[in-house]
């Protein structure tokens, strides 16, 4: 099955008003590759301004609370993201699982909130270096996926991002064979969970994706795009990754 490539930038805790020009440059350049779905997940403080500066380009949040509203100081709901102009959201990033102690159950609830709100929901999973070196990466990440997946709902708005924790921001990446093995195993888990619908869910790779390695990564079976960190902050770095995805579209 041919799935449209999806390339999304995760700006993490970067971005203030002076970066709107870079956002506009990314949106304008990415528009040259209509066969690829692209977008940026920004700090919540920038979503509204970015959506007004680059209308039609997809923007998203980096987290969402599972509740629709309530006494949750400092949190943001799916409805708030939509109201700000977001069309997507990241849930379960390793930096939240580790630093904020989010469990698989937390991530599942957040993913269900995102999907229910109509947001393209990018659910992140990945293993530590210790797990990778022990040889248990595939079963560990597979179990994490199983425990984090939304249940009993239409998952057309779901994507998965496999991000080996030890590769995020380090310049290191798994071998192409390792990426292929993991994505194949995740595809099988999605088939088991959702049947035919599991074939439609895009599986992204994340973890030190750069212009220099994107083409090789996108050549791997069942790699349907990328979740890009540091290389998404500048059009000069991010757009070549989108272009590499377009070559595989």
C-alpha cells in the first residue's frame, strides 16, 4: 500500500516572535512539494501567530491533556489547540515520558483526546540505549506501542513515530537494517490491533534525521516519513528533508 509521506518538525522549547520569518520560509518552501504532507509542531505560544503568518500550512502542539477542560494548571486541551489553529499534536515523546514521568496509559489517553478532536496525532515510542544493547529493542518498543494505542475509535487521524531515545539529538542513528526491522515489527503490531486500518497508519522515523541521511532512511520499507528535531528549526535544513521524502513519494 502506498502511504503519503509525512515530515513533521518538532521545535521543542525553541521559538519566539522573531522566528516567525523562519516559519514563513519553511512553509513557503515546503509548498513546492505537494506530494508530501509536512508541518511544524511549535511551542503553544507560537501556534496562533504561525497559523496567521502562514495560512494553510499545518501547525501543531507538542503535548495535549487528556481532559476536555478542568482544573489542570499549565496544561492545554485539544480544543485549545484547535482554537489556536493547530491541526496536529505530538503525544508520548520520550522527553515527556522520561522527564514528566508519563506512562503508557497517560499517552493512550492523550492520543485518544487528540484523535477525538480531529487532530493528526503523532504517537511517539522508542527504546533506551540499554534496551538496544541488550537486544530487546523490538519486543520492548512493540509492547510500548500496544499499551499506548487508542482503542475502540477510528484511527484515521493517527500516526506513529519511532524514535530511539539514544539517537535523539546525538547525531547517532540505528543502522538501516535496524530501522527496517523495527518498522516492520511495528507494522505487524498495527495490523494486529486494527486489522486493515493498520495498513493506513503512517510510521515515521525520528532521531537525528538530517538532510544527509534522509534519503537513505526514506528508502526503508514502512518508513512513511520523519519526525525531525533540531534540523526542523531552519528552512535550509528542514526543506531538504521534505524534498528527500518527495523523491520517494
